[in-house]
C-alpha cells in the first residue's frame, strides 16, 4: 500500500507490518487465506456458506449526490462500501444509525477520491469498525489525510485485500474481483462481488473499461454501474458479459459532469436492463432473498444527465443544445483556470492516461516512462488530475 510521506508519519506505528503484508498479497499470483481476525477464505476454497442457508440482506445505495456510499446489512452484520463526499458526513452517519448499525464488520474504501472517501472519517469516528480495506495508491489531499488519521486514532490497521479473497458477512460474502495497481486511481478501485445465496451483485467503484475487460464475472443480478454512469465505464462488451437484470446508478441531480452519460444509458436501454437512479429515486434499497431481488423504488429513466430538465419531461433539441454548450463552457473555464495557475501554460500527460497534469513531478506520473508535454489542447485531455490540481 503506497502512502505519501507526510501521511506515513501519522500511522507508521499502526500499519508498518500491514504494508508489507498488503504489498506481498497484491503481487502474488497465489490465492491464499488472509490472516486476520476476519473470516476470510480464498477463492479456490469451497465455501461453507450454502445457498440453502442464505438469509435476507438489504443493500442500501445511499443518496449522497454525485458520490458513492453503499451499506449492505444482513441481520446484525453490516459493511460499508465508500462513504460519500466531505459534505455527506452527517448524511451517511445518520443513515447508518437510523438503520440500527452499531458496528461495521468491514469498511471498503474503493479508491482515494473525495467523492468516495470524504465521509469515511466521520463514520469511523462515530461507529466502531472491525476492518478497513483500501485500494492500491493514495492521495496527497486533506481528505485522504483525515481518513487515515481516523483509522489510526481507532487503532485500526488498513490493508489492501488480496485478489480473489472472500470476506464473510453473516451467511453472505464479498469476493474481491479487482485490486489493480495502475497510474489511474479510478482503475485502482476495489471491485467487489456480493453473493447471498443465488443472488449476485457487482460493485464497480469507479473502475473503467480497462478493468472491465479483466473482471471475472458473469450473469449477475445487479450491477452498481461504474463511475456514476460515465462513458468511460460500462462498455457494451462488459455489459454483455455480466448480463445484469438491474443496474444502479449513483449520480447527483443536474450534476456538472453530465452523469450518467448518454453512451451508458443507450447501452443499458438497448439491452432492456432495468435502471434505478439516485438522482431520480433518492435512497435505493434492494432486498436480497437469496433467490431473487426486490427493490423499493420505481424503474428509472434512460435519459442522460446532460439532458437538463428531463425530470420535467423537457427534452427538446434547443434545451439539450444549450445544456451541452453550458457543460462545454464549464470545462473550458476549468481548463483555463488550471493553465492560469501554471506560469508557462504547459501541462504533462501520458499517451494512455485520462488526465493532464500541471507538474511533471505529480505523484500520479511517478511510474510513467513516457511523459509528454505541451498545451492542454495538444494533450487532447479534458480532465485535470485530482492530485496536482
């Protein structure tokens, strides 16, 4: 697990030995049991949990706007996958307490972006947590520092889970399907498959197309769509492989990113996949019986997020054009602001990278061998790096 020097100083005494274990686990091709106080099994071991023993579980996709916070609860056992953004702290903690969560077996921080870990420090400070799992990579941000401090203050030892390891939650379990180590935090997302009896739920974090190609999953009942419905995820090939009956999209109403994107919604619509959206339904709750899923809200629309006013049924061409122009204008303004802070107006990027960087010394480029430089226009990238901007 890579943690920046200033954050390491905070928690060295707590996690030094776990760093070694985690890195060894991530580079090993062998599937083996994780030694901890959790009930964890390797992928190749026969599970003691039988389909006939499954019990009802609830999957809560908490409405935190354009961020992720997912509570899975079976009986008195609960796990949290991500915790919303910084301003969602109160919402997430209150939601957990209203659901009677007195302790969390697991907290999975899928990756270090603020819209996934922003509220986790408040959760960890408010509710006892047994185990914390993080992705490869870190972020030199106050949000990530606050998250790590909360873990250290609780005497917890975060670690990167082993690929293909399993974590029991009552009679159900999580299976780790991806824990990549790339230059892109989104693609480093911990991807989990939740299994309760015959029900299978795939939780993608913000993983994009490159990771989707490698995911070993098929015929799932429910897909938590990657990256808030961005066109960078949910390729046609991937959707045809996993064949979900339901898709959940966690996106904020009228968000500035235009999530969910048209390409994603067209793919889901053409395959008749039932969609449920937090921007339309609010909190989404699925009940897993072990032999089928039930949901608490009506089927959502297939409209894309950049079609402003679709909730009022206004999808005429002029409103869509004006909406798209506004989005493009916002992108250009953001790009100009970044360049104005860079005296030479020069940015850096890699051929396969999704973002541009304002400094060649950005930690996201530390492992890159082929770094190019030029203007933003020359880079062909529209998104600034989260680390150096």
